[in-house]
C-alpha cells in the first residue's frame, strides 16, 4: 500500500491565526487516525509580521521536523504574502511539488508575474482562491476567524481531514487544550473566546465559517496550462 504523505506550508501575517490553524489541522488528522507534526515559525511577535507554520500528515511515522521545503500544499493567508513579498520563502511558491496546490486568501485573482505563471504551469499547479477574511466577517462576525475559513477552503479542495475530526479538534483547542505556541497566540485565543457568551456558540459559529469557506473556494485556471 502506497504511503499517504502530505506536507503543508501556511504563510500569513501575525494576527491571522496561522499557528492556531496548523495546530487544529494537525490535531484533526490525528483524530482521523493519521500521524501529524506541527511546527510554527515566526520572527518578531507583532501584528502583520510574516508568520509561517508547517504541517506534516502521514499514515506512517514522521521523522522530519522543522521547515517544509517541498510542500504539496501552500496556504497563503494574506495577499501581501504575494504582492509585497511578506514571507520567508521567495518566490512564495518555492519548492512546490509537481501538481501541488496553492490556496490564496483573496477576493479576486491576483496579478502574478509572467515568469511565475510559466513556472506554475510547468508544475501543473492548481491555484484556488477564497475570500477568507470576508467569509470570516460575514459568517463569524470577526476577521479572527479567517484561519477557520482557510481550513474550510482546504476541506473543500482536498477533504484532507473529516469535518467531524476538525470540529473535535476545534473544541479541544478552545475548550481547554494545552497547546500554546506563544503569548501572542494565547492572547488572540482569549480575544476570540471573549466575543462569544458561551463555548458552544463559539464552536458552532466557527464551524459555520468552516462550511462557508468550503463552499466559497474557487479554482483559477492558469492561461495556457495543460490540464493534468
């Protein structure tokens, strides 16, 4: 039986919940009977500073740690990662594997350079867009749920983890889970919790954001690209 192995690189800006999203996704994969590792990476802990997280998911033991150099999936949580180069990896899709997936939080397709499009077409990359921040505001009432919209978009593309496992992972995270990557991450968790009178309300609202994200993702066809 062939090995199931997925490497995901999440790139965003401080305050978008990139670290939290990676933890929730990894924990959901574990609940689905898979093995996962999660590694956050960020410099200065301040809002809008570049932040990344790496998630490895497999049905066999994982021995690698740290940065993911050759992801199958790259999730871009803010357009500035692409348009202003606010990321630790340049170009933003560096190392993407053949037939890899790009999921970008943007309300419309971004203007990518001609050379980048040629390289992505040669990789037979699949590019998806999702207005995750807008979905978070409309369905969750706060842009702090942008990460949940992005996870919903990922489920809409790949069904990498089950909805039930994601829900259980989310409940664990905000219902007393012990994972804390930094003081800033913990503070953002507390801000999100404070927006809801009861935990059940927080959970249901975030799952609504996940579902809205799943429905709102759409694929961008690279001009001249040959379908796989």
